[in-house]
């Protein structure tokens, strides 16, 4: 699921045009250009039903959208989780993985680096996935 989700985001033109290849799991390399996206796995739970384990897993993923301005971070987040965003009710197959994705929350804040203030908009998504 990790590479399928990352590649899905990278192949979505409104995002790819802004971040180039700057979508990473668990790290935002220091000194790297912005805008960028960092993906974090918050939890992962194999799904069960009355017959036992299903083949599906549910992951809670935090997606941090980084930008030098509030608008840059927010616009990037909205292209993923806004009203018509890629991850709003996504159902499909990508890189041999069946995905069901639902955005469940969004919030904004900021931080600093050596250049100055950087803005972050975080999206919480639930990703159900199974291998094909």
C-alpha cells in the first residue's frame, strides 16, 4: 500500500505539478524545496469479520502538506482532500493494490526552518487496502 498511495498522489496532475517528486514516507529531508508532502502511518489494523480475517487492512494515514505560505500548503491539501480532491471517497486499483480512501479531517499550523516560517496543512485519511 505504501508505494501505491505515494504513486497515486504523485501521478495526480494538480499535485505533481506543484511537488514534482517531493512526496516521502516519514521524513521531509532537511533543506529540500517546498512545496512537499510527508506521509505518516498512524495505525494499521487487519480487518476482521465474523468468518475471521478478511484480506483487507485499514490504515490511518496523516498527510502533511508543506509550503512557504499558508495558501500554498492549504491549496495542496485541498487538491487531495477538498470537495473534489483525489482522496475523497477514492475507490480504485493502483500498482496491484485495491484502495478505498476517505478523508476524515484537516487542520493547519506552522513551524520554522533555517529559511523562515513553513506552513503545514495536515490531512487524516483512512485507507482500506488489499493486494490484487
